[in-house]
C-alpha cells in the first residue's frame, strides 16, 4: 500500500523522486504507542555518529514524508524522527479527528519518548511547522527543559485570510460543534495552490493521497482549544528559537509574525527569511533552509 501511494506522489519529477520516500540508508518506518493505546507511525532517520536529535511535527495537511530534509540532517550528524499526528499519514486513530487537545499533546510526548531511545544523552531539538505550533508551544510551556531549542517554520500565530474559513463556514462549524457532531467531516480551509506555485512541487502535493483535506468538527473544536492555549503561553516561552519564514508565503502573515510574535519573543532568537513559499521543502531556497537548521543545532551544542 505504501509503495503504491508513494509512486503516485513521485509522478511529478525525477528531482523530487530523489528526495521523497525512504531513500536514506539509515532510514526506517517506526511505530510506537501513546498512553491511550493509539499507534503512531514515524520516519526515523539515523545519523552514523549522531551528535543531536530532532523531533519533527508536521502541519495541518501534511505528514512525516513532507519533511524531505531528514537525509541531509542525518548526513550532518542529526538523527530525526518525523512522526504522523494521530489521524494523519500512517498513524492510527480516526482519520482527521482528535477528541481533545490532551490527545495531541500526548502524541508529542510519546514521540519525544520514542526519539530519546536513539540517543538518551543527546540534546533534542524540536521542529514545528505551521499548525504544529498549536501543539508545540503549549507542550514547551508545560515542559520547558525537555528540548534544547526549537526551529519554527511559518508559525500559525497569524494566519492569512487565504487560509481562514469564510464567515459562512465558521457558522457551520459552530452549529455542528454545538450539536455535538464531532465525527462529521468538513473541508479544511487550505488549497494545494497555497503551499507552492512551482509546477513540480504543486504536482507532488496534488498527487499526495495522504494529505489531510477533510477533518472532523471534533478536530476543529480541538484545534480552537489549542490555538487559544498557544496564544496564552507565548509570552512565557523562552526556549531558544530559530524562526524561518518564506517571503512568498500565502498561508501565514509574515509581517504580523515578525512584529507581534518574533519581536516580543522573550527567549534567544534568530530570524531567517528565505526566497520561498509556505512549503520550504519544495521551494528554491531549500539548501539555505537545510544549512540554517544544521548550523542552528550545532550552535546550541557549544
């Protein structure tokens, strides 16, 4: 099943074929259990002589296989675990659903525990992409000493109107949540064209049958709870942060992220702007992105 899905994703271009799938020698699919018994799936990419670990948390539509930089990081001494959120990718749970914020926070805690097995004495860094900040920021606030730093790409602190529901959709969501229609499905506010405009990258996303394009009203209720919690804890966060933004991003509002989030962030911080869109992994500035992540991680080791 997995090979069939990947082959459809690879139809776009040979260059993306080189990047996608389990292509790095030290790479494998791993499974682990959460506290409630849900089986989560992830891609573990191990360095020959690891000097640091990185836990990768994907965005709303994406999944672990969107993190194409894992082989590069492994070649530079960083072992990564990119895991699929419950209900996403190859992980268990109801597709596109989460009963509560506690479930998604437990997913992150379980993934942290799994990754730590592969380097108990190594520093662990957290990579958060967009929607993942709604999970990661509250987790960091409650567990401030577990990670050495975080790398944040296109945080969901300030979303573009392009990636928001219409007023009519918001009314539909409120109505269904009020009536307890937790397992009923609704479209996400995203479209594939918002992630990237280059034809190869867009074709790759369009052919990704694991992309999450429909979620339950229960998931949207949980997402709102997490969003509120994310905003509440941001002033208390002090974990060293590398913030990476794509200057052509159509999903988040870079100006507001810089002036209202980054400028007021209380911890050590660094900002990098790339000539890219939202999907940094598929953009033209991907080499700078990978070099920046590597340099940041090892600057924390000194």
